[in-house]
C-alpha cells in the first residue's frame, strides 16, 4: 500500500496494510477487543524501559501482547515517544529502514512520526529511508492500536530492520534511548510452524536466552531476532533485567496444535 498525502495539513501518511485482516478495521470493535485483552492482565507497577511483544493477528497473539502493554497503561501522559522496531517480512535489504511518512494511520487515527528523532539517526551505519520496506509490513503496524489505546498521543520512530548486526542496531537505540519519556518496543514472534510440544521446548529455550540477555538468537527462534539481539546487546551494557510476562503459542489461543506459532512478551527494566 502506497503512502499518500492526507488532506489534513497535506502530511505524508503510511496507510494501514493489515487493518481488517490482522485486527478489526472498525474503531469501536477494535477498541473493545484491546480493552478486553488488557483487562485480563495483572499489572506490575514497575515501569519498563523496553518491551518485547508479538505481531500476529490479534486473535492469536493479542492476549500475549496485552501482557506487555498493560504495564504502560499507567504511563499515559508520561511516555511521549515510542521507538518501534520490527523485522521485514516482505522485502530483503541490508540495514535499518526509515519511512518518509510523517504520519502512520490506524483505525483510531494518525500517529505522528518524530521527524527530529529520524534526523538524529539518519547518518548512522546502515540507516536509510526505504519506504517500500514499510508499505506492506505488519510487524510495526499491529502494535500501533495497542499503543494508542494505552498511551493516547505520542510520537513514533518506526524502524523496519533488515540484515543488521546487534551492534548497528544497538547504536541506533542508544542514540534514541532518552529518559522515561521514551519507550522502546521490539516486535517479534517466536518459533514458527512446529508441533505444539516442539514449540513449547524451543520457545522455552529462546525465553531463557532473552532472560540471559544473549544476542545470539536465530531466525528459527524468533522472526524479529535482529532487532531483538540489538536490544539485548544494549540492555546488557545498560544493566537492565528481563521479566518474562507471558509465553504461549497459537495452539493456546486460537489455533490447532499441529503447526503453531510462538508468542512471547517481555519487559526490560
């Protein structure tokens, strides 16, 4: 889906690619679904600096994602910038892809892109504007309605990650790290298309690697392994600790158990 100028202020907008597919495109239905997921979560009062959450269709991964987003529900008005990184599913490229869009649209409205933050990282290794990497990519998009629901207004730094080293990604994150006003979100599912028992075993191993802040997670363990490894690289340097919030798979939520996809939610504090 191509970016287009909106009538309001004629700002370039990245339009939704998977609304109506991965999540409802009706704002009322979408709001009710997200609230339902969030209301089932018991909240830890310690505010996270970063979250790791899945990006599948909401009926599959929504309850797991909610366990992460419920943690920041009390931070509405305090977090005003979200740095959101996810893997590229459709376009192969090297480095980290920025968008030239000034707005990202969802059924709830538009999220403003933090243009100043984009400018601050454009000169870093591997970073470039690559709109076609964003156009059909769902790994960032599916997080936006959750973020809008819990945070209200905020500015977004959207980054699709291709082939990039943990050090390159950590350098970008360090430049954008900020203080309590900035939240880092890494988008990743876990194992793909294993039988239920195998997925539980593999996802358990991946969870231990995340908890140990290892940066050697492989694509077979997590489709967002590259942004994930970059975050864990910087988390180790920053002495952060990982709390596992929820680990399930589609066999637990809304699918059969023959071929499942794993989902995990984690908080870094």
